[in-house]
C-alpha cells in the first residue's frame, strides 16, 4: 500500500495494490476510484485536498491500525 501527496496538483493518492489500472471512475466531484481487470478498486485519488480540508497537513500523514 502506498500513499502519495502531490503538492502542485493538491492531490492525495492511495494505492492499495500494484495491479494494472484499467478503468477509473469519478464517484463524487474530485474523488476518483481506479479499478483493475477484475473490477476491484486498486486506488483512490482525492483532488483538491487542501480546499476540501483546509486544516489538513499532508506532510504529517499517519497510519493507524487496530
């Protein structure tokens, strides 16, 4: 699993696995899901992160598990 933030594009990208992306669908304005050949979600992209969450600080991302 990989998490990337592109500051210039203000986009957060969460890659769940390394399978090839064959389709993408914008499910809400600025929220894009990427799918593999088995129609499984392999990535989630959120565009305009700072606009959506002004107090968010992408330089300090945390992963929590339970």
